[in-house]
């Protein structure tokens, strides 16, 4: 590992946009972990000082529930201190709940070009469609990049649930030698449309107004593609 910080330092740490460092909350060698992490921070500071740094404090499910927040806050303070002068973002994560998906979605969001312009465009698109909610997912991972909500929803974990459902459906499609492109779900309460928005994204449009037809929503998505493609391609 020392080669990464000595002979290969410039090769590995030059031109870095993001560093994601995972800490095992159960590690009994935290001081040594911090030394390796500090070496990464020093290399970034020298070669890629504008890089985004994310720290995942992982396996938090193994910490007793009543101690989790306190344990994470203490670990976060330690990491922020050792990271100076770089600013970092920390997440408490576990594979057994929504925290890991949320962390990766936040990372994907931070790497999205023109994200503020994207959010403004998504708000306009949501209003034009008269949709309850519009969500943009990254195409390969189905991580949430951005969303616009006109009607609040009580389920705070709905994006992760939808992502898991679609990924399982895409897997079934691939086993049948078929390629997933779009989907429409409809019942007496709502209609949901999932379709590609750009070369790297899908969009989900959720409607509760029964007077808005499927054809109208499909036409709106099609009309918006060129605009959003340009946003994602712009640097």
C-alpha cells in the first residue's frame, strides 16, 4: 500500500474528482486506519485539491441502536479534524437499510454537472406535466440524481424501494434476452411512467390525475429528452 503514497502518488491521485473512503466501525485498528486515510488526504491536497471527499462509516447496524448517533458523531468529528484543510462529507451506512443507497445517491448528485440547472428544469417539467412527482435515476445503478415533488409522499424510502424493484425487473429482462426500456404502472389511485430520459438516465413520472392520458405523458417525456441530454452532456 505504501507504493500508492510514494512512487505512484502522482499517477494515482492526479485528476481525482472524488475520493470515497470506507471505514469499518468494528475496526480495532482505527488509529492505523486514520494514518492511511491521512496519507490519502495529503496526496489529494497535493495533486487534486478540489476533489470531493466522502467517508462512509460502515456496518453501523452492528452498533447498538441507542448508541449509533453518538458513535457516528464522534467518528465524524475525528474524520473532519484529520481531514483539514479539506472539507469532507460523512455518512453512517449499512447494507441492511436505506443508508447505503442514500449515501451513493448523494455522491452521484454531487458529481452531476449543472445540477442546479437540472433541478430548475425538472421543476418546470413537473409543473408542465402536472405530475405529483418526477424522479431522475442514473441509468446503470438506478441511484437518484434529482427529483421534483408537487404532492408530498409519506414514504421517505420510496426511491430505494423503486430502484430495487426496477433493478430486479431489469435482471429478469436480461435473463430473457430482452432489454428494459420503459414501463407504465396504473391503478385506481395513480399512474407511474418510467422511461429513458438521456443516454445515462431514466425518468419516473408519477400522476394522480386520471384525466391525463398515457399518450400525453409519453409525448412530454419525448419532448424533454433533447433538453435534458444537453444538460447532462454540458460540463
